[in-house]
C-alpha cells in the first residue's frame, strides 16, 4: 500500500510543480503540458472477469464501457454508452449464453480468416 501512496505522491508533486510553474510564468508550453496531463480522459479498468475461454476486461473511458475479450493474439471489443446501460447490465452480458457463444464463434471465424489470409500471402 505504501508503494502506491508513494507513487501517487510523486505524481501529485510533479503535477503541482507543472501547474505552479505554468501559472507563475504564463509559459504556454507548461500550460499545455498541464492540460494534457490533467484534462485528457483516462481509461480505467473496472474489473477483470474470469472466464474459461477468454480473458475478459471491463474498462470505462470517455463515457463508454468497453468490454474487451482476448484469446491468444486476437481480441474483440464492444463499446457501450454509459448513458444507455448501467455497469451491471454490461456485466450481465457475460452471463448471456447466446452472446458468449457468438463471441466464441467470432473468435473461430477470426482465426480462420487470419490463417487463410496468411496461407494466401
């Protein structure tokens, strides 16, 4: 826990320094750096969801939930507006057997397409 608090303190000090220097000198470069660091929307990992076939991660970014399925070197991503659905509804997709079967089948199609294209090349 101390490691994370220390890292947070370092980042906070660096951001404060940039903010202080930018406001003190009215230097446009430091103002831009400060805005980029603090105003750019950050992607947050909400949770990793265990599954026997895929690695599933639920993110939040830019007022959207991003549901990412990974299997080996392929991935599928679904972007869902937070205005349309709640986090619990997005997580409920994983319990929907038809949806999960479609995701599994799409991975198989992706593998077939990839290896077919590699053989033709």
